[in-house]
């Protein structure tokens, strides 16, 4: 069963409570999303490390409930 936008959003907000998060369903099928996450947690981390933190927050659901996720991550400026 595909992951809903609300389930994806809840998982990301639980892991990154300070974050500004936006999610787009790219194909309308509940399987292909783009998420933009801006969080203080990412400050000083490489893009690869930022993405690993997001994948860890999804607790192994990538490739199963969630087929494709295009990620844009950034540290909050200021």
C-alpha cells in the first residue's frame, strides 16, 4: 500500500520538529513524492548526510510503501 502524503508528512515532522516541510505528489499515485525540508538539524552537514537522516526517519519504508522520494534539504539560514 502506498504511503499517503499525511503519513509522509507526519514521519518527517516527528523526526524534524523544527523544520519547514513541503511535500508534492509528483505523479498523483501516492508513490512518487518531492519533499523540501529546511531544518536547523542540517546545519554543517553534507547533503549526503542530510539525506541519510531523512531516510533514517522513514524507518525503512523507502522502496516499500514509498517508491520514490526526490529530496531537497537545507539548513535554516540565519
